[in-house]
C-alpha cells in the first residue's frame, strides 16, 4: 500500500511538456521518482524546462513537432535510440482555435483536429513496441489529455477544439479496449480551468473565471499532477478507458 503511488524506476514521455498542464504532469512524475522525457515544438523552451525540472529528478528534453506524422516519427526515433521500454506516455500536446461560425476557417479545423486527435493515436501506435516491452513487467500507461469542453459545451466558439476533445474521449475508450489485451492501460484526463498559455482566461482573468467554478478557485499544479500520478501509478491500474474530470465541479454546473 505504501508504494501505491510511486513511479520509481519508471520512464515517462510527456508531449507538450515544456509548459502548462504538460509541465505540471512532468513535475509530478519526477517528484514520484520517474525518469521523464518532455517534448515540445520549441527546442529552446523544451531545453529550458528540462533544465529547471531536473532539480526534481532526471528530466530530458526531446524537442519535436508532433503535429505531423514526420514529427511523430522523428520523436519516436530519438526516444527509442535512448530507451527500449516506455512505461508511461502522456499525449498532452494540443492546440485551440476560436472564431465565429460564419468565418471559421479550414485551417483552424485541420490544425486543431490533427494535433489534438490524430497525433495521440499515431504517436501511441508508433510507440507500441516500447510500451509493450514495459508492459511485460507491469501495466504500461497511456494518458490522453482531453478537456471538459469535450464533455459539456462552453460559450466560446471553439468548434474544432470541442470536437477534437470529444473525439479523444471516445478514442480513449476504443484504444483502451484493444491495448488492455497487451497490458497497456489507456485512460484520459479532462481538465477544467488551469492557468496556461492555452487557457489565458484562467491565467489573466482568474477572479472572473473562478466565480463560475463551484470549488471557488482555479486549478493548481498539484491538482493536475495528482490526477496524472494516480492514473500512471499502480493506483490506476484498473482504470481502463475512463476519463477523469478535474475541473472543480464545472461540468456539473453547466
């Protein structure tokens, strides 16, 4: 029971790990003893975050643009050159686009859906060999980062974002049923308001945002880290295909 939440001896890869929710999760994994690789599109930011997080444990920067299959394969190549097994994959890299219905462009659809929905599938597929290798000794984990916008509707006109996150929740269920046969447990997290570059409202207008949250506050780093640690650790081994909502009660109030 004392080892229920430990990640000691495990290797994790977190996409979009240089900032926001990805960074929160990476820091939490390091605190629980994992070796963590982080990836993001901007190499300088990825390298800087890895240096900063290395005070908590071994954190390695693998810059990559996973919005394309070429970028996915490049990340997999550099990861597998260093590691033969992957215990935890966090599909966190994502994008958003907000625009009025009448002018919403195809580019705002393709960019968001490709990164938020297509990339998690194809990155997991490309990493299946190291995931299966890790799963020989204990369940390997895939954690997809969805959003409460894929569960309930917010007032913003973020059509492709909401659709991609709803799709990711369903994709999580479908992948989970297949991959659990290989001792790979797939689950998801649906965050609510956490201050980040993507959620600038929560970052820049916290007082207004928290007034709409039943818990009365914006999510903090430990809220996200705790949810991810639960799913990644032995504690979450029997959570198959489920999406953990971490939003302070917002989805119940909408």
